[in-house]
C-alpha cells in the first residue's frame, strides 16, 4: 500500500510498474471512476482496457462460447404458472367511463 506524501505525491509499487511497463519519467493520468481513482499510463485508452479491437473481439467471442457451453449443460426452464394470463392483464384495469 502506498502513502500520499505532504506534497501529495504517491509512490507506485515496483511490481505494478513492471507489470504495466511504467518507467521513471513516464506520464500517467489519474481518472475518476465512480468511488475510486484509476491510474492510467499515458497512451492507453482506459475505456478499452488498453486492448485493441481485435483483442477485445477475441475476448468477447471466448466469453460468448463459455456462456453457450454453460447454457447447453442446463435444462431449459419452463415458465411456471403465474396465476394469471396475458389476456387477463387487458381486462384488469379500470374501465373507461364514457
């Protein structure tokens, strides 16, 4: 865990710097992300997670395949009786008084 100095400076842990290729002298951005602050190396598109279009599509396709495999192993659920029919919905409300 890093501490903020009296000059509002923060030391980036070495393991994170090495993992994300941040070197002394590199620029980084601090971005608001809801209740947290995101640290983003310069030149990285944070919205894309630093991945190109092809890589994001590959990850999406892999996730879709995993979901389909999970769904294939489950029996299809039948709708349970709700105690009412769709037609009854149109009959329930207050009748317009002419």
